[in-house]
C-alpha cells in the first residue's frame, strides 16, 4: 500500500527534476511494480549498496530486478562517510564501464545518506546521467538525505565539496527497513526530524507529544514522521523551483556547525545526527546571543534533543580554531562574511549575514563540555 506519493519538482522542466516519493511498509516487496511503473526499457540494473546493508536487503532487491526480466549487477562498497570520496566514485565509474552499463542502465541505491549522496553523484555523472532509484535504509536517509536532489562527495578540506543536483526517478522509503537499525543510528536520524520540527512548529509539538512511541519505533508514528519530513522538504524544494533560491538554505539549520564538528574530529567521534543536534544547539545559543530568540526557545529545543537521546554539547578537546577553519569554508558565506541559518522563533528560520567571528567563537566555547 502506498501511504504517500509526492511528485517533486516541475513536470514541465527537464525530466531530471521529476521525482516521486513513496512511503510504503511493503516498499521492498512491491519494488517490481515500482520499476514497471517507470515505463522504460532498461538494459540492466546495478545495485549500489554497502557491506552492512546489502546482506540485509540485497536479495530482495535482486529478486525484484529479476522479476522485471533485468540482469542485476551489484556494486558493494565499504561503509562509512570516509569512503564518500573521489576514489570510491572513480571505482564505481570504472566498474560500471566493466559491467557494460550504458545510458539505459537503471541504478538502484540501497543504503543510508552516504550511499544516496555517492550513488546519486555517480548516477548523475555516468554517461551524463542515468536513471536512479533510491531505497534509503536509515531514518536519516528517509527523512532527509535521499530527498532534494543534491548529492556529493567529500574532499579532505570539507564535506560535500563536489557534487551535482540530480533527482532520482523514485524514492522508496520502506519503514520496515528501520527495524534493523541500532538505537544509535535510529536516534541519529531523529536529529534531522527535530530540524524539521524547528521549521514547522506544529510538527515540533507533535514530536514533543510522541517521544516515547517514536523511540519505541511504533510503525504508524514512524510513517507519520517520515511523511511529514518528506512533505516539509519537498514543499521547500518546490518553492526553490518556483523562484525562491534562498529558501532551501533553511534546511541547513545546524549544519554549518555540524559539518565543522564532523570535520574537526575527522568524522570519528560523532555520527552526523549527533553533530546536527550539537550544531542546532550552537545555532540556537548564537541566536539567543543576537537577541532573536529567548532562553525558553533554547531550552525547549535542547530538551527535545535530550529526550530523543541526542547530545547538545561537544567535547572540549576539539580546538576552537580548527572548528573556525571549517566554519569559514561553508558554501553559504559570501565575500568572507559569515552567513548562518538561525531561528527567530519556533517555526521560523532566517539566513543571517555578517555574523561576527567573535560571537561564533564565544558560542563554540560555551557549547564545549566543561570537565
Ligand atoms: N540530498 C539532500 C538534499 O538535496 O538536500
């Protein structure tokens, strides 16, 4: 049963901007129907996944592809953000050539945000773009990373520095895939969910009222939060298509700090969701210092993060100057001025230009744990 179908983007624009999102607890089972509905004569399918995810769901995807009378090849990568780089992308391109893939190859990306970022990038560049289906298998992937068309790989100097904008044909979010996630991974996805709550205050209240059933992964609640996050994100992207290019920056809430925290710790201490949670807490504190929000806002956001099991402070071992170096490289900054997405009230985020370096440093310092 399809719970939510959303046609993202302008159907009159080029076909690379058309994407349907399906939230379906039987999504994997019904994959053959989804492939057939694309109504295209594919030459073969290549499944890109990683060593952790493929053993869990790979057979189901291969069976679905075969049911569509397509040859299924696989490209299984080592897991982890540290592999989202040019070396892995190059390995994928070469392997696609070796497998005899052509412009009519269908790529299916099965995995979390790292894989949809990397797989989307490879799909968008191989032969100048081949069709791709995303099957996100993490909460983070379902609520955020798989949606929006931005993909990318990291450079040693920063996250997602190289990438393209390219929508998959289809995103199939099957909440039953989340049963295998560790609590740690599941909670990590909840940080992005809370970000959508800060964007939409009604959703924030929903989250506050449903913490325990969300943490118990009640299927109905999980489908609701995936659906709501998908709706909020697609609505923002639709506004971008309609001539509001800045609007999308609000999705970056907490991420300038988060990327700096991840970069400064070599992606080894915090998972992305933990870094986003600390990052949102930094942004909220900075906003308080600038007089945009009150103490109550900061406490309410931090409280929801804590209830969902997420941190709001970072280690005091991370050098402030290293964090600042990463913050300086954020793509939003214009002409050397710091631009940050900050809350002005629950449900409202704005891009604030010309934030002073001292103010950012002071915030980072206060958000470090005191021993
Ligand atoms: N793929 C993530 C985004 O476009 O925002």
